[in-house]
């Protein structure tokens, strides 16, 4: 079936989903405020221009009621159970019968989020990766009560988006982040132990291990606040320096400064 996709959220991931979904469906994106909506429109237009994607069928709205038209509704707010649960509470009264509710969590329990949503059988973890328009993987995570229809439509949506969907058990961090973040945090520990610069360690891993992006650039790209949240969920000790940067508001690329300086 052809889905009408709605996205609850207006950040980087939300806008990336809107651009990714635009070629195959109508898209609604809900922002909390006019200011957030304006930023989202500009982000969508910028991404679409680079990729030569037509986003004429993407509608940005501040009216939650508009999402009632969705058949596949994706929550894409911050990586925090209570924040996501609060959004589910708002969506509960407007989500259409038969519509699927997905969460973009990168580490939180899908079973617990499904419980918070109240619609276990039509719930799915849809872990996309940043930048959504370029990254090919989607980790699909289903609660135990998910229906066959939910599973089939989620796989079909991933295929329509030209993504490779891998079904993952509901374990903290799923596969990618469970393996990735201990490695990223070990790079921070190595920096503290040796006095090497973040830039030099990144260069070593790019030129010596063939990584497209070094560990510090990747932490900054993900966001240090998000990285900290993921580490806490998967039980990976968060390095002191990362913790301090978050406390200082230096969150990485989105704030202009993290382990690296992105202001230039």
C-alpha cells in the first residue's frame, strides 16, 4: 500500500526522513512552533536542492491535528523516553485507526516505548542513521505484539526509501550503536591518556583503518548530548571529557564546537 507519512519532530533526523520519503509519498512534518517550522522548511529545501529531490508534496505544519491524515506516523524527537512518551500522549487522540506509529530511537527499549504508546501491535522501532538521505541502513525493531501487517508495511516502507532493513532484537543500542559507542568512547580515553589531538586520532583512523570519518568527527556529528544518552542506555562508561563538553553546551557540529571546531 502507498503510505501517507507523517513526522512528529523538526530536527535533523525528522527533516532527513521528510526528504527521503518525499519521492514516494505525501509527507506531513509537525513542528512545535512557527520558528521550528521555519527552520525545518529551510533544512528540507537545502537537502532537497543538493539531491535534486522534489519536495513539493512535503507539508510543514504546527497543527498536530493535521497528522490525522497519516497512515505511517514517525516520532523523531530527542533521545529520551519521557520526551517521546509525552509526544505519544499527544498523538494518541489523533492517530488514525490502522496507522502505524514508529519511533526513531537509537538505543531505547522498543518494548517500553510501545507500552507508553498504548498501541503495541502497530508500533515499530525505525532506527535510521544520519544523514538519513545517504545512509542505507534501517534497523527495524518490533515489540513482541507487533502485527504481521506492521512488519510487512515497515519492510515495504524501507524498500520504498531504497534502504536495507535488518530486523534487530530489542537490546540496548541495537547492533550498530551497541558496537560503535564503546569504540568511540575508547578514542576519547586514548586522547586523555596520550595527549594526542582529536584531529590526529581522526586522521590515523581515516588513513590507517579506512574510516570515512574519524571517531571525534563522528561523535560531534551525532551530537555529544545524544552520544552521552546512548552511552548511558547501553552501559558504556561516558568519558569525563565528553561529559564536561556537554555540561559546557559544546555539543558538536550542531552547536559549532565539540571535540572539533566547526565554526569555520
